[in-house]
C-alpha cells in the first residue's frame, strides 16, 4: 500500500525502551522498534527520530531529588544520546543505515545537528536519529520533537507511546476513560490533557504540524499509521 506520509518525525519515549525491566534498555524491545522502523524506511518513507531519556535519567525528577535543574537536564540530554546510539546500533544490525546527530557537540560520538545535514541524511535513505533534546535545559524531548518536525518539514509527528491514543483521562487509572479518534490542539488545552508539554503542543499548533499518538509497543502499528489506518488519535 502507498504510504500516506513520506517524511515523518517519530518521537519515542525513553521509558518505552525499558520494556519489562523497569530501568535501562530492553534488547527485545529495542530490536522490535528497529524492525518496525526498518520496515518503514524500506518502503521509502524518510524517518527522523527523537528519543527521550527517562529510562536512564530525567532532569525534572533529578531536580526534585536535589540536583541542580540545569545540570539535571544536561544529564537527561546525555541519556538521550545513549538511547540514540543503542537504536542506531540495532538498526545497523538489521541492515538499515542510520545516523546519529546531536544537538550539543559530541564528536565523534555523533555529528552536530543542523536541519541541512539531517535533510541530506534523510534524502540518502538513512534513518536519522537526533539526540540531545533541543540542546538547552528547561525544554523537554517532546518540545525537541516538535521543533525538529517543523524544521525538517515532516508530514506528521508520530508520538509512539504505551497506550493506543488520547483518552478523556488516564486509561490505566480510570476504566471509564474514552478514546478520541481525533482532537484539536485547542481541545487539548481546554481539557487540560497531558499529551505533551504546552510548549511542544503550541509549537505544533502554530506551525500546523499534525500529531498522531499511537501504541508503538504493538508490532505492526507503525506501518498501519503510515498507511493511514485509523489507529491512535490524530491531533490537528
């Protein structure tokens, strides 16, 4: 089937890489993600990726435990680099060319990020993983994802999560929660839904960047989203 989207920014949470371990990187989950992403790239879709670092260190929770917020966020940025290297290694093991670009200078671990370098990499058919968040403290990887999606002129931002879309409440806590098939940015604001932080949502809204929130942990879902199947929730 012809892909509905041709260039995507995929946001993965660091926590999702833990699998059932509760910490760090689960090799099985990592391999599953790499397989799904490889399948997408093989169909001709240009794939850029931003990964969180919460499976290793989260700056905000570190600040709550006494870490300086700026240093805590910098530690979180380094955690995203570790996850990005792990995913690039898994992709290369699957035979898919991948490239890690970093928002802060970390040569030779990763090349410095620029939109031109990322677009060149995507045009070459490489899965392009952008690590280090925005490179600044006080900004989440959700905001980094929105920023990179806009900079790279992606057709859509895909937010892979543990749940199959956006609900009226947390479905893991409230069994009566109902799922949205579609929802506007304004309705997210008005309902106070915690899909992404407000900076990321505002950036997408102001630039008309659509978001699809879907369950990444079910193999095959990524392909279904790309082919336009109505799974997950569309934010517009």
